[in-house]
């Protein structure tokens, strides 16, 4: 059975209030009843004690009976044989109490016999009855006991009137509970509907919505969580749009970079096919096609490498090797590119420096960094420095190129990001993946890479590779 939360709240609140009122009414009536009976018994015992203190003088008994007559209080006195001695009657009466009760009186105990249905004379009457023993003042022997009774019909009548008043109060309170439940349920449901409306807006793609919260209860906590969710969704949407824009830019750049070498290769192949290229230029043409083919392969490999790294498909084979020899080996193929931009490559690496890394990936990291420096440097110097540290080895690639702003330096590790879009048509191309791959590879080694750059002055990349012992301890 489906029931709206509004009615659930109303029923729950009404049920709680009704149950509370019923319990309070029952407890109050029972307490009032017991208190009234207890007060009546204490009053009767007080009368009995006052009469005993007066030595049960007959005149005092008569006066007291006369005064209490309007309250229908009856005083009786019995001797030690359980025979009535006051009031005087022609027919002898006894109290009618049990032997056990009589024994209690002889032992000096007071007895309460409430809710009896007969008085001392056998008349049907609902009364409260108390007995108090008295003893001889000379020798302390049991002399008899005094009994005082009072009808409790008046008490019951008062309790019935009280129950009637309480029932009226209960109806008024129930009506109030319904009104309060209506207000409370409407208030709570209104807060939930606000969340529901906001959820619908988010489902439609509106992530700018914000819910006010007073931090008072769980619904406010839910509103805070909802705000955090919308912020995350908004940030994710912005990131998706940013990545999509970079993807489109990358596809445009990749298409441009692929089209140029493919056009070159196609033109050379048509020239060779139709024998339009002079004999002395054929070797140069073949070399040019090889360079352009390598350029295409590099572009494809960079994308494949990045995806492999992201999907944890790359497995490193780390070992300790001589860093000086490795650095020298990667400088040779880059000299031609450096010379084309009138750059110099300088190496400051100790001959006995060792590094713990995957050899091929180490070469790839430094190769990409040096190539990146060459692309953004003209008529400058690229320096590859290295030094041994306690927990590993550090490599520093510095250039005197165009440098970067602080914002560019923060973003260069992101996929498809280009610090200088105008350089996308450089001789060696720029996919926007090289530095992202470098960062991922350094992190796979357990290392760290940082960059410091000044616009117009150049950039410095610092890479740290932990030693084998340091890597194991971590």
C-alpha cells in the first residue's frame, strides 16, 4: 500500500501524541486514585490516633462523631475480645475481621481494609476502613482497637468527573496534535520536496543549484551532501567539457600533423612512380619519406603509451645502470634537431652516476623532456645535469627558451594540453601528450617531477628517481 510521506508524518506524530496522552492520562488517574485513598486512610488514622490520645473518652467520641457525621464518617470501638463497646447497641456486634488481622492488632499493627462493601452493621456500602489498636497505660496490655470508616463513593464520583474532564482535555489535545502534526508534516515534507525539486533540476543538467542549510538535523546534512554532489558534478562536467575541447583540439592537431607527412609521402611516391624526381634526388626523397613515417609512428605510439599507462598495462623492468652512458646515448639523436634551431645541448653528469629505473622508459622520459626543450628554444642552450642523492638520483633539464606562465606550468601535465598552441606546426610536431606521459612514467617509478619556469627566460624540469633500497623501504 502506497502512502505519501506527508500522511506518514501526520500519522506518526498523531500516534505518538495520542499514545503519550493516553499513557499520561492513565498514570495521572491511577496516581490521583492512589493518592486520594492514601490521604483518606491517613486522615482516618489521624482521627483514630487523636481519639486514642484522648483516652477514648465517650464525650469526646460523641462530639467527634457529631462533627464528622456530615462526612459520613463512622467511629467504632472494640474491646480486647473483639466486641463493640461504642456505640452502645442492644445487639452485640463484632468487627468481623479475620483472626490473622486480629492477631496483627494485638501485636500493635495498624490495619487498612479499603474498598469494603459493608459497614460495621452489615449495610452494603463502599467504604474505606482502618483499625488502630490501643493499649493499657498501666501495664501496656492490649485493650482493644478503634475502627473508623468513611465512604469512598464520593472519591469515585470525583474520579469519574476527573476522567470526564480528562477525556475532554484528551479530545482537545488530540485536535491540537492533529494541527501540530499537520504543520510539522507540511514543514518536513516541504523540505523534502525542495530536495526533490533540486534533484530534478540536476537530472536536467543544472548543476548550479544550491540548497540553503542551517545545519540543524539530518535533512540539513543531506542538503550539504547534495550541495557537495552538485559541486562535484559541476566540476566533473567542466572537466569533461575541458577534456572534450582538448580532445577536439588534439584530433585537429593530429589530423594536421598526419596530413602534412602523408601529403609529403604521397607526393614523393607519385613523383617516383611517374619518374618525375631526378636521380640525384631519389635518395633524399626516400629519406624524407622515412622521417615523415617516423613522425607518424611517434604520434601513434604516444597515444598508445598514454593509454597503456592509464590502464596499468605497462610493466617496468627496473635495474641499476650507469646514467652517464644512458644520457650520452640519447643526446646523439637529438643533436640534429638542436642544430636545426641553433641550440646547444650540454651535459653535466658524473661518469659514475647510477640510476635505478627501467632503461627504456628512462630514455623515453629524458628524450621527451629534451625534445620539448628544443621545440621551445631557439638560439639557446639545453642543459642536462645530474647528481647523486642519499635516497636516489636527480636529473635536471634546463632550457633558455620561451618559458611559461604559472598557469601554463600548472597545466602542462594534463593530456592534450599545449603551452603554446602556435607551435603545433613545428618541425617535430607536438601532440600534447609528451609531458603527460613523462609524469605518468616518473610516478610509475615511484619518483617525482617538478617544473619551474619564467616567461621569456626558460624552464627547468627536475626529476627524482629513488634508489633500489629506498624504493623497497617505501
